[in-house]
C-alpha cells in the first residue's frame, strides 16, 4: 500500500467580536471572541487542508484560495477543505487518517471535540475513528498564552486509491 504523510499549520488572531462566529472544524463555538481572517478563520480546517495537499504534493491553501480574491471573503472553510479533498481524489489519493492538535488558552477544545470530529467525519466522508482532535494550552506563554490567537497543527496520512504496480 502506498502511504504518504503531510503536515499543516495555521494560526489566526482572536478578536473581541460577539457577532462574528468562532468556527473550529466547522463547529460554531459559543464565544465573545472570533478569529480574524479573510475566510471564516477556521484554523482546524485550514491546517487539515494544508496537510492533505502537502501529503500529495498538490499545492497549498493559499494557492487554491488566494486571500486577494474577493470570492473567498467569509468563505466556509469546510467547503474549501472539501475542494482540497476533491483535488487529491482527482489525483488518485484518499485520506487515511487525521491527527489534529489545537493550541489555545480559550476556548477549551475538549467539550467540543466529539462535535468537531463528527463535523469533519461528515464533511470528509471519513470514519470517526480515523479522526483525532486534541487540545492543548500554551501554558500562558507567548501570543497564544496571551489569548492573541489560536494555532493548529495537523498531520494526515493518505493512501493511493488504486494499488501500485
Ligand atoms: Mg488560515
């Protein structure tokens, strides 16, 4: 079986905004804060997307969805992620498993973890057991510790749909 691995990283600034939804893995998290971005700022979706594209050496999120393109303003990141899946599927790859680490002081990931996994499972047509999401604080250190932003690191493995000859 032909297996490839990719990593993705993303971060966005937290802003005080009760009106703008705080989206993580396609789940709306109740918060007085939101993530500043051209799109909806979903750091999990963005990190996963880069990991998936990276595993297949098929570009990156910025190349697929430039933030200079007005069409991408406020874009649903799950739709972007599904476009990345379609791209790798078109090249004969499918996602095998995902391991995601969210680094944030707030919000806590654990209460939403199951909902986030279900959201990604539905969006990516993957088994729930192939999707891991873990939350960590940054122990109060640096910009994450100061609640200035949230970061996410994603690791993905992909397999080729057809057997290698
Ligand atoms: Mg991003």
